[in-house]
C-alpha cells in the first residue's frame, strides 16, 4: 500500500469535518462550521471551499489509482 502524503491526510480530515457538519445539519439542523466561525464569515466560506476541494482531490486520487 502506498504511503499517505500530508495532503492526503489534510484532505481526509477536511472531508471528515464536512461529513460531520452535514450529519449534524441533517440530524439537529445545526451548522457546526457556521456555529464555530459565524462571526468571521470569510473563514467559514474558506472552510467550505477547502472541504469541496478536498472532495474533488480525493475523488481524483481514487479514480486515478484504478
């Protein structure tokens, strides 16, 4: 198995954050990112953007290895 690079770990952590955020939103109607970073909307936007980029990166890695 190939060794994970730091970018892989960052992408996985961001995807976990995004998944937990969506789970909490669906279950409790609570947006964790907005709750933590609501007073700084640009940071919340950056987190959402990074989660989306991470999803694209992980999808690319999964497809490229096949």
